[in-house]
């Protein structure tokens, strides 16, 4: 037992503050490393670090599910790091993405490839592609991208039929969805995001109607409490859409339902963000996105969940230290896992289209599946979807650590960031301190006070001297701050212990837990410093 605790401690012990730009640069590097120049830069779906030799894995889902993750990851990485990255990969992948709009229905379709056959249109993959078009348009403003998005929205509108306030997709859309029936609900969030961006009312109608369909207990997806029976990863993609629907419509009925379902999902996670599905980088992002919509709908207390999840499980899902790969423990034979190596004979040890070159070092920065206590090593468990969603969570941290409103600057999250407005240097969890420096004079600064901090003990100072402040609705507010000066925001880091419980499931049975784990956690502020 002692040996086990030491292993967990190595993974969970945490002392370094999270530098969002540095972490994003590592993730972006992995995104580019996972592109295959032999096949128009299509992405590998993941890296198998459970085997010796390790390898990047090609898979049938690489063309129309995984590729959009890479496009999105590159956009976010370039935004945060202000580096162009590998422009050949960016151009190649974007061209490849558009080439998959092969029919007249507005949808992307998987092609035949040397390692896979085409398969029917999948709404989960349409959601991935719509996200990619939105991110790509946000970076370049290319009007032609809106034509593709409009065609997809038209296709979804024609495919679904109205039933009262609901929109209902054909039964075969649920049956053939790669992420299970709940995966169809993943289309809600990008549709509503596209509506906010473009004003397209068909996107609004299909997005809200699909949310109404999934939320109605009579349709069997969610009961009055939680009651969802499916892959947690797919379920929380629905929840992200429900909360977006609540924020977009302002409908109190949708908001109440979305909030209830969100809270039920979070209750199935540990406080530091591990999830029942074992894919926390992706699932935590969906819950972070859902929480952000709930903040926008009037519930600022959800900033605390976003902060905890990013600071702990999201960041720790990244593969940072190449020494973590143990060639002695890795299998000397290919580990057969359902749906990862499909199409190959079981006794084929070297896969002809995979990449075996310096895989461990090229995997640094990518994100892995995780148990509640560490990285999970199995075939392709370092996945491009996980890396892309780590970047999406980092984008939330980047956008909301220091931004400008019409009344001044705001900091909802205190991560280390540096942008055109200034810099934040976070010292959590070593000490409760964040140093703000501004690029210009500011009339007002609003800093959200962490939920764990004693409001009476938070302070702002410059050169050791107290700066006048006031408390307004959970924020420390200071006026007339000077550019170039370092302002110390200090707050007590409350230390505590908690016991966390996590149900664990085994593929393909996500209805009945295989085991329940107990984890004793030491906290400093919102950081888990020892498990």
C-alpha cells in the first residue's frame, strides 16, 4: 500500500503555478506532431504509449472526427501563444477538412483510406466540423467558411422534423452515431454558437428544438434527476448544449433543467475533476463550457468549478514528462483493444500506416485519458480530442483571467497569462498571490475573490503599500491603477482535506459501475496538492 500511495503522490503532488501560454505551446506542438504529411496532414487519433515500441495510431475516425479537433487546437494554440506554428500543417488540414464536404446535403462524409472504409454520416462529426468552421472563421474572417456552415445548418434543418417545441432527428442518426445516442445532442452547442455569431434562425430552431427533445424525460434520455444511461463523455456534451440554450434564450424553465442536470453530472465527478468515463480532458471541457454558460445566465458561483477543474485534472491530463513512459512496463506486443486497431489482424505487430518515430518526445504536451489517480496507458490513450479540449479549457482561462469591459478590466480567474492588456503572474498553490501589471492606465479593476478565501483578508497592494479597494458582489474592486506598476493581489490559501468517491466504468457497460474508488485529497485553495 505504501508503494501505491507514493505513486499517486508523484502524480498528484503539485507545486508549480499554471502558465497558460507555456502549457498551450506544448499542446499546440503535439497537435502539429500528430499530423501525417504522407496523407495530406490528416491527424493520427492518438499515441499508444502502452506499447514498446510506442506509435501514433491511424484510425477510421481520423478523417472526419479527429481532423476537426486538430484544426480547432491549432487555432487556439496560435491565439494564445501568438506563434504561427507549422503553417504547412495548418493549410493542409484546412484544405482537407473542406474536401470532406463531398455531397449535396451540406455534411462532411468520411472517405475511403488505406486503413479504413467510408461509413455513414455521423451527427457527432458534423458538430466537430461546425466547431472547426467557427474557430477558423474567428481567426481569418474568410466568408467562404460561412457558406459551408450555412449549408450544414440547412442540412440539419431538413434532416430534423418539428414536433411541438422539439426537433427530432431520424432514428438511424442515433443508431449510427459513433459516440452513442447521446452523441447526437453534441450538435446543440455549436449550432447555438453559430446562431450567436451569424443570426441564422434555423441554427437557433434546430439547436433549441434538439435541446428540448433531449431534456424531455418522456423521450428517455434524462429522468427528472439524472438518470442518464450512456457514455458520460457524450452525456456531458448534451449538457453543454443545454446550458448554452439557457443562456441564449433566457428561458427560466430551460435554465432550471439545465442547471439541475449540470449539478447532477458534476456530482458524479471528484472535486478535482476526474470523471466516470476516464476521459476528463474532454468531459471537463464540456462541464467547463456548461458552467461558463451558467455564469452568463446569472450564476457566478460556477467560476469555482471552472477554476478547480482546469487547475487540477485538466492540466494534469497533459503528458509533460517523457520519463513517465516506462519501456520496461510497456507491452512488447501490440495490445489489442476493441475499436482501436479494427481492420488489422491480431498478430500483426507493426502497423503499416502508423508512425513509430520518436513518439514519446513528440507526445509531450498531448493529453491522456486518466483514472482518478493518474494517466491511463492503453492503445491510443493520448488522444488528439483530449489535447484539443485541454486547449479549449485553457482558452477559457486565457479569455477570463484578464479582459476589458466598458467599465475597466476584469479578472474572473487568476492563472498566469500575458496579453495586450497586461500580465498576471500566479503563485498558486505555493502562496495565495497573483501579481498584476498593466499595459496602460486603467480606471477600474475587478478581481473575483476565490470562493475559498476569507473576504476580510483579501488585499491589493503596490510596493508594499495598501491600495484602496471595496467589495462588490464577490469581486475586489480598485480604481485608477497605473500602467507598468506591479499590484499584488493576496488572499489566504485555505488548507483542508476531503474524501472523494469516483464510480469507475468499463467499456462498453456505462450503466453499471465496475468499481468505486475512494481518494483522500489534501487541498491548498483550489489546488489538490496531495492524493
